[in-house]
C-alpha cells in the first residue's frame, strides 16, 4: 500500500489528508488493490453499485452499451482519478454502465458504505473524506454537462469541433493530444467511425485542423 502513496496523494478523494492519516484511513476503509488485464471488466452493468475505484496505474473507460451492442464511451479515467462514486453513493441496485480496463491497470477498490458511514473508532478523517467525495461528485457533474453539450450537437462536424475546442482549452494550447483512437473517439462522440474519419479529412483539406493519430491542432 505504501508504494502507491505518491499516486494517492494526488487523488482528489484524499486531498489535504496527511500521509500517516491516509494509511490509517485506508486500513479503516478496508481498501483492497486488484490488478486487471486490458479489456477486463472491473465493474459490470447490472450489478449492484457498491464500490468506488481509484486508478493507481493505467487507465479505465466507463462505457454504456445499448440493446443492439452499440458502445458509447462516457469518460476515460486515468491514474489517481476516481470512478463509480456517483452510482455507489446513490446505492443503485443495477449499474447502468460498465467500467473496462483500457490497458493493464491496478485499481484500489473502496466499499462506499465504509466512507459514508463513520466507523466505531470515530476516525477524525471521515468528515474530510466525505467533503472530498462531494467535491469530486460536483466536478464530475460539470464534466457530464460538457459531454451533453458535445453530443447534443446535430452533426458529426459540430460534435467533433466542440470536443476539440474543449480539449484545446483544457490543454491551454491550439495543439494537443486526446486520449482516444479513432474508434474510441467515434464512440465518445456517438457517431459512425467512417463518417468521423471523412469529416476529419474534410477539415484537414479546408485548413481548419491538423491531425496525426491522436494529436490535433486547431488552425
């Protein structure tokens, strides 16, 4: 557990928690670490939502798969970030999404009930942990609204350009990398891959963007 302290100190869930308190906290919460291979299902749609996950290494994708098998990527979660918190806090009996390992990864799993309900020891860090959890949920809500703004656009071109402008703003540069390959980007934007590739080619020819693999530039 101690070897992951540098990662955990940058996790929003444990913000402003002293190192010694953090180790005691994890023991109190019954934290466990598991390793997953690429494409392995970490949390499955349909199962009760009990766990909050913290990515210690690698990355995961939160995806929604419809009745016909069409996949939509809701978000990608990287090192030191958190997933599953909204569903676990709501205690939903059936997860509406699936969390899949995007690459080999190590995940810390925390049972949400251990966070929301103070233990018999009345550990002083519980209030701070709950505050951090609520702040994280608020941040994720803003990102969810951003996703809605992107996918609510009518055309593939509008969806793509809105997404790229958000990414440029986030990077603070007109040249930036995105975390998706072409198929994943299509799944995130909820568009057809061939149509997306055609639109990227048009935008390059028009001198609106430059792109190479997952690197883009707004011209």
